[in-house]
């Protein structure tokens, strides 16, 4: 069935005077920048160029436990299956660069140092949606919460390019930005597609601690530390635990090494900057958190969504890799936790530390 042109269903009373699409796009860009977005660009509503590659990736099981990615792949691959009269994809960048992590004996991915970015970006998308509705558009909007291959449309809109790590890179923002999209029935002027500026650089591939970047532009999530410490619900594979090092939530290695970050500027959104109450803790202190204390410490943080068992699982692995005899009492207490995920990883960490203590210098 052929796709139908957009139909304006507004009442005459609610309709603003029609304006040229280029003028509307300019006004929309102005509003987006005023709301704190770093850039707005527009891509055509087409089938995502990497749709087949994405479906092959799913078929190979490289998405791991992320079962939602398997659902309705055609809908995820073409915005016109989400919004049948979609004509344009408005792509937005939101800067989250927050500088170096505060001193701590562990590492946390920088996007999760404070407020959940969904809580900060979604209200802004709602405002843009309301503005577009006033001008006759119907939208669906997402910031990695919906069935959209965001990086494909970022590429089509010239919002940077997809790096060899599969992370999006921007000439002005580096790797430190979130993507958001509004699928719309408005026919807005599209931007010129960008080009790849990675050249022969393989810094991100070389930096990956677990070898999850199996080839340029190919990621096996099952080996990725961000996946293992955030999305993966079960035990972390034994052979990968030592490679996690001191990382307890996510991993920034392939982002941080990118040479394009030399142009990145610190985000003006203070609610993304590091929350002192988190980084005041030593690694073993986290093991003493009850569930209410965990939820209080990480209130409104992305870390709260992972829940206490998974987070303490990660803490145990980090202690197994970096801890000393001073950490053993806390780990022995964690080994008695009623949650088997915590207890098993605590036992593993105890054995690792004891091996080091028994064989100093080995």
C-alpha cells in the first residue's frame, strides 16, 4: 500500500497561519537552541540505511539480553511504520560533557553521574512537539526510548557520523552528546548528509578493554562493559570479569579516547554534573547499602534503574579486580546477602583478593 501524504487534521480555530517550511525549520531550530539543545538537523523519513545490517546483528544474537530490540524490526527500521504519514525526522543533539570524574577508586560512565537524561530531555521534546502541533504537525518523539535507529537518521541529517566504535561523533561536540528525535508529518527541508571523518584512526577499537568492537562499525554487545554492567541481568561471565577492572556502571573508554573530543565544551546543564554524594563513597561502602538506601542515594539517576542487585554485582567484580584485604569484611558480609547474584560475585571477589594476598607480587 503506498504511503499517503500528510493530512492536516487541525480545526480552523487552532490553526496558525501557514508559513514556508524553511521558515518553520528556522523557528524550530531557534526554539531548540533556546531549550538547551546543541544542534537541530533534519533527515528524510526513509527506511534506515543500516536496517538489514541491524537485523543481521539481531539474528546473530549480538544484542544479548536486550530482547526489546527483536520486537517488530521493520517498525524500528522505518519511521513510516511508527507514524504512517511521517515525512521528516528532526534530529537533536544534547551536550552532556562534564569533564573529568571526581577522584574515586572506581569508574562510572559520565552520562550517569547525576540526573537521568531522559528526565531532562523529554520535557524539552514535549515543548518542541507542542510548537510543531501548532503548525499542523503530528509527532512521535524519543530519546533512545522508541523504535528508531537514531544514528542512521543522525547520519542522514549530517549530525556527525557513526564512528568505528558505533558511537556517534560530532565535529564540535566530540562523542559527548545524546541524540533525540521527533518523527513528524511536517515536510521540513532536509540537511545534507554528513561524511565520515574517522580516517585511519582505530583508537576506539584499540581502547576497548574486552574487544567488544569486533571490526570497524561492529559491536558485540555481549562483550561490552556498558552492556554487562547495565543491561545484562544475570551473572557476568567469568572470563570477562577481570577485564571490567574498576568500572561499576558503564564504560567511557571508546568515547574518551576519540581525538574529536578536543573540541568538546563543558555542558551548561548543571544537573548532569557529578553528584558529590555518590563519589564520596569508597567502593566497599556501596556493599552496605540497603535497598531503600540504594534508591535514595541514586534517586533520579540512571543507576537507580539497574537496581541494587545488579549494581552490587558490579561493585563485587570491581573489588575482586582492585580490592585488598581491607575490603574482605565487607565482601564477606555481601556473600551472605539473600540475593544470589550479589552473594556469588562477592564469593568470587573474596577468592580473587585472597589469591593476590597469598601471592604478593605475582
